[in-house]
């Protein structure tokens, strides 16, 4: 059965697969200096935002990604206060980070102000913490931001980027990781979205090797479902400036005072399990 | 972007989503007495079999489903000897079951011989244990089979069915579960594929309630990725005739003498974690 033009389709060329969402209406189509930003009202997934034609966020399933790119790293660090988010322009990660009362400052540095303006308009619930006094929103080049940061500025760096093509390509490179390592305090942690375990195992392996090669002491890849991303299965890879990553503040996670829809302490532990084919 | 006719597409109407695979060639198209069986060579997923237009199995990702519908239940039972598979005509579940040396007999009862004949031809690796002396293949109505089974015939029943429409509809009903309960020995376990946590939470909740309502002592839903099924995220629900399901033979699973590609003891434990939205 072929799909007519009432469907938005994202083709994953290397795997010969595609994911489609039936569209009610296109709400926005604008070319920013960096990328094409489109917003749709879908039949079953609520609002959808795409960047250069690739799904960035949908109402239905963004909670899984946003919770898994933030709470595991925050509950792994013993006492995170200063958090830097690179990318994350839809502000959903920022909202999750600020659920942690111990965080005193969360800087979000996305290169494209257009993404945040679109999120404020079409995903207001993701932006509900943008006015938190601890939130600082910057629209700047994240690679340069980290390069210019004073050594030991952050407890946690979250790289919430698009795929490693276009504006985000440099966020997957050794110089960037080296700068992140320097910008972190002792005990600091970085986490980066690391694509699909099924489709992009080599990218994950390479990212882990690059992180270790740029001074990080250990790495840990977390897996979780993400329906609207290629293969429906996604990952985030943590690296520690020093120390190991085999434990987290499990009691604090179990006793968290804020609500989540996917994350809990058992899910955190579960996301750490590597399938047999990823162990090699 | 719209997809032309060189793509196979499965539309998930209720969610307004679709999953597509680019096709090189159609290898089989036949109408059995029960359903339409099609086999394709895809660009990136290897061979694909569909039943009535819905993905049943692909080379790329069937290992996850087949391993997760079999090894967790087998490592939960203390000493499984007699196993019944309802459905499972592609024989991939049978192959996994027979990796357990303690199993003395595995009966596979699929209503449609055409599925198994197509699997033998196009998925020979899934059928590599069909001639194991412990394997018994029957082509019959699984609902009637369980109804006619002597009480206490099996240690484990695996329901490896298609979606709850068409031939498989009765496999999701109370009378069938009641018959399964009777056909199981003391300590017996049933496991059934239970669709997508994201798309079909009500079905999962209903199945668990029906299992408990038909005499099963406890239930446990396992989650795992399955790229080519709706939402890319799938589940299997276990129920025990008596006894609880909170533990499994973790040491045996960790020391298993056979190879898997997804399953291991840590993954088994991980699959038992329920996301926050499924806890209610």
C-alpha cells in the first residue's frame, strides 16, 4: 500500500525503512539560518516538529527521550548543581533537568533560536520551565560555547542534538569531547543522544571509543524505546570525567518528589542492560 | 515525501502511523485457507514475511521477538520439560525453546501449514530445529488443541500469535485462558505476545485482568524493542498457574550454554521493569 501526500514520511535510507505520520494540517514551515523548521498537527501523535525533514519531537512520545536523556545522568552524579544543555532547543530536556531541586543553574545553548520560538508556540508544555530563575537560554554555537567555557564550569553536560549531519556534526567529534572534558568539574558527567542500537551500532561504538580517547574514564550506554525515531529504539551514552558509572543514586531515584511518565529507578537500572549483540 | 509502490507499508490506523520497508522483489504471494501469505526481499531488512498485510518476521530483527517470547518464560519455570507453542508457524520460537537442553518435548500448533512451508523455504535458519527429535509440528486450531488437551499436560504454553483480529482473535479471550490454565501442570506458566506498550496499553491491561480472572495467580509484562512491529516497542505477558513471577533462574540464565543475540540475564531482569505510565 502506498502513502499519499496526507502523510509525513521520514525515510531511513541506509536501512531502507521509513516511518510515517498521518497529517491533519501543516502549522509552520520556515527556513531558519540553520535548518528548515516544520510543525504539523498529526492524526494520532499530536503535534510534530521536524528539522530538515527529520522528526525532532511529537506530543505522543517525546516524554521517553526527554526523561531518559536527563534523569539517569542527574541521578548518577552525586550532587549536580551546574548543568549545561547543548542543543535541546525544544526545551523539554531543560524542563526535566529543572525538576531536580538541587540544580542551581541550567544553561541551554541551542544554535537555532527558531526552534525554541516554535516550541514556545506549539509545545508550550515543554517550555513551562523556561522562566524558572535557574534557567538560562542562549542561542549560540554549542561547540564554541564549550571551547570557551572556563575549566571545571559544569557538573553535567547534556548533548541533546539532532543526528550527526548538518549543524550537529561537530558534536560527535573528538575536539568537542575534549573541550567537554575540560569544562567539567571533577566527578563531572556528560551524556549524549547516541542514535539507534539496531541501526547505528558502529556510531555508538565509535562514540564510546572517542569519549575514552579524549580522557573520559568510563562510558555507559542506556537503551530505551522511542517510537518516532529511526527503528523505534534509541540510546544515550554517558561518560564520566573520573570514576565509574556502574551505580547511581537508586534510593533518591526511587524517592523522587517529581512526576515522570517513563523514568523510574527500575527503568534506570533496566536501561543499563546491554543486549548480547552490543556486548562485543 | 510520499512513498512509491517500491515500498511495503503497514499502516497502524488507530495511531495514524505507518512503517515501511523498501522492497527489491516479491518472492511469494499466496492465499492460504486462513490468510494471505507474502514474502519479500527488502533493501535493508533481509527477507520479510507478512500475513494479511501485517509484518510477521524480518531477517533483521526477528531475533529479539523470538528470544524474548521464549527464554524469559523458560528461565522462570524451575524445570520446563513439556512446552506447547500456539501459533509460531515461522518456527523461530520453536528453535529458541529447543536450545534449552531440559526440554523433552516441544509441540508447535499453528493453524496454517502455509506459514511453516513458506518459512522453510525463505527463513531456513528459523527452521533449523524442526527436525530435532523433541519437536512435534501440528497444523491445527490452537484453541481447540488446548481445549482438548488432558489436564496438566504442559509446563509452559507460549502463545506466539498474530494480532487479535482474524484467526488469532480467540487467543486473547477468557475461554482460551481458562483452557490453558487447565492444560498446565502445577507450577506451569503461560506467555503471550501482548502488542505495544505505547499503542495498546488497554489490551495489555485487559489481558492481565483476563488472565487473573481465569485462575492465574500472577502476571508479569515484559517489554522489549521490536523495530518492525507497530511503534517499534513490544511486550509479552506471562502468567503463572500458581506461585509468583518476581524471580527467575538468574544464575542459569547467566550461565546458559547456548548463544543468543538479544537475550541475557541482565536483559531479562531489565525487561521486567515497568515504565511509570504502565504502573497504574
